[in-house]
C-alpha cells in the first residue's frame, strides 16, 4: 500500500465548531426575543381591553386607542428589523460554515490543492467518463527528490515552504479542466483529461528550474515524475500502478528522464507501493 506521511502536516486552518455555536446562540436569542415580544404584545392588548387589571400598579386609565396601536406597531416594526438582521447574520455564518466544511473535506490544508481522497474520487469519475466517450486520460505522479534532507537540514517550516511553492507552480502549470492534488507527504498527483503528449511535456516544462527562498538559502526543487495514459478496462489502481512504476524507474535512472508508464495493462511490473490483489 502507499506509504503514509506524518511530517509537514499543519492543523486544520478552519474550525466550523465555533461558527455552529454562534448560529445556535443567535437562534436561541431570536426565539427568546419572539417570546418576550409576544408577551409584551399580549400585555398591551390586555391592558387596553381590561384596564382594571393594571389599576393596582398605578397604570394610567386614560390611554387612547391610537397610543396603544401606535406602540404595538412600533414594537412589531422593531422586532421585524431585529429578525431580518439576525436572519441575515445566520445566513452569512451558514455560508461560511458550508465553505469551511467543503475546504476541510476536499482540500489539503497546507498546499491548498485537493487532498488524496478527493483526487482519487475525481480520477474514478474521469475514468468512467473516458470509458463512456473514449476520451484520452493521463495521470502524472510527482515525487520531490531529497525532500527529507530539506526537512533535516533546514527544518520542517522550510519543508512546508517548499511544498507550498511546488503546489503553487503545479496549480499554474495545469489547465482549468485538470485536477491537481497532494497525494502524500511530498507526492503530488495530476489528472489530465483529454491531454496529448505535448500537454504533459508542457506541465513538466513549467515545473523545471523551480527555486525557493528559505531564509538566506535558495533551494532548488528537483522532482521525479512518471506518467501513464489510461487504457480502456483499467481500474484507477491499475493506472496509478503504472504511473508509480514509471516514477520509480525515473528515480533510479542515473539521468532522470520523464518516462511514461503507458501501454497495455500487462506491460509494467507491479509497483512496490500499489500492490495488486
């Protein structure tokens, strides 16, 4: 199975819990205010219909109908404004919570790319679409070379900076229809629907010669990559296995070319990280 990375992970950037508590508090105050307003309106009507009830408290007996109606209308108008304001605030908080939950469910908190679960889901969807319509589909796996050395030498904060810089460059190197995500600690996956070979090479060209400023040092960001074209009948695991085998072949090569894992399903040997059942 694919290795699990524990380094260079940041805590979740947003916490929907406090926002949900804010919604509950506002709803509680809204209902409480409604009860209070209802009681005040009831008291006002009763005081007008049965003024003798309030006589022991020294209430004025000569209260005109216009005064009572005007006071009630003003009270209701103020309450309506309050309700509109509170509902607007609740709707704003709900939209924020919805966006936060979406980010938590599909985005990697460090790089802002899609997380592994979501990009694997998108890969399955693109494979189904390719099967139906016969469109080409390509995946690229990236692995940052000597990333552990960056963490050991410059610290995990510098490692985070490197990951963020590579993710940002990868985002800019892909099209709007492509899907890029963080696949592991220092690994990235790109799904390229309807992509030709020159499109793959364009992605690589945009990632070359990337350097990141870390304090007083300027660190190059070398990477290895392997890509594979979808073959009809493959599962997502089959496709990733071939791309992963090509990636590891490139990492072992003295001069690292970007080789393809494309071909029939039986062409590549099983990947050490994606074992077949």
